[in-house]
C-alpha cells in the first residue's frame, strides 16, 4: 500500500472524507454526508462522488451491510500522512530539509510528550549525523547555484 499511497494524488476535499472515515473507522455514506454537508456545505452528490473516487483509488473499501454500504480505509491515517510528507520531501534539496522541519515544528501544535520524543530521536540521530548535508540539486553551469 505504501507505494500506491506515495504516488497518489488526493484532493483537499478527499482528505476531508478520509478524516471522517479514519475517525469513525467503519462508516455509512449517510454519516459521511451528514458530517460534510453540515461542516462544508457540500451536496450529497458531491460527497458521494468524493467517496467513489477514494474507492477507485483504492484508499477506501466498501462492503454491503443490509441495504447500506459501509466504508473503511485501506490505509491508516499515520501511514497516509507519512507517505505524503515523504513524497513532498523527495522533491526538495537535501540541504533545505532541516530548515523546513524546524519551521514546521515551530508552527505545529505539539504536546510535551511529543516534544520529548522528538528530542530523544534527535539526540540519538546526532551521534551518526554528518557535519553537513550535501546539496543534491541539479547544477546548471550557466547560472549561479541557489544553495
């Protein structure tokens, strides 16, 4: 699933549907519609289209229970977030990833326990970290390099 998720384009609207499915685990389309029509003012047909797209992409599976269809995620929220972030970072120069992480850490709400976990991981990584991370950008002989 990781390979599929990494190459998957998912719209902001599809993320909203996925967040409901991850939160409720197994959910009827009517529950998704209730949540999103109230919160986002989307129509039932729009929401059903989003659900169908997620099923077509293999991120959501469906099963019939009586007259209702039950939807559940085929990938966890943590795995999806990890793969999307990993894909985003794969498009950046290695030299700039650290400064981006610092900026993100400053802006993201974190609990004390999460901060301690991050600190412990960084302390362990520091033991084997290089003094500098080399630039892996495409170099152009005719222009000054930006790194």
